[in-house]
C-alpha cells in the first residue's frame, strides 16, 4: 500500500504548480471540476506525470481519469505492468 501512497504524494506534488486556486487535494479532487483545468493544462500535467513515473498514459486512459485517486490507480497499474 505504501507504493500507492507514494504515488499519490508524488501526484499531489506535481499538481501544485498547476493548482492556481489552491484547492485542497484529495483522492476525490477532479481535474476539470475542482481544479478547473483546461485541456492544455491537462496535457501539460499528463506529460509531467509520464516523465515523473516513466510511463505512457494513453488517450483512452486519460479520458477515463477524472480524479486524483483514479490517476494514482492508473499510475500504479501502469507501473505494475512495466
């Protein structure tokens, strides 16, 4: 479980520069609703996450990821498959 916790902490740290409104981050925080990110911000953020974890998040996966927790699950799954 610590692996996912570490992933979550890293994701939250990566969100901070993009978190213009200072939203409190939880697993339920949504990128478009809570953080109010546009598609360009999402693309920049996904690129940062891919670099950080050395993974590739497909467009199909991106479309299904709406919350911080879902992103942590996706990263954990991708890292597990690697």
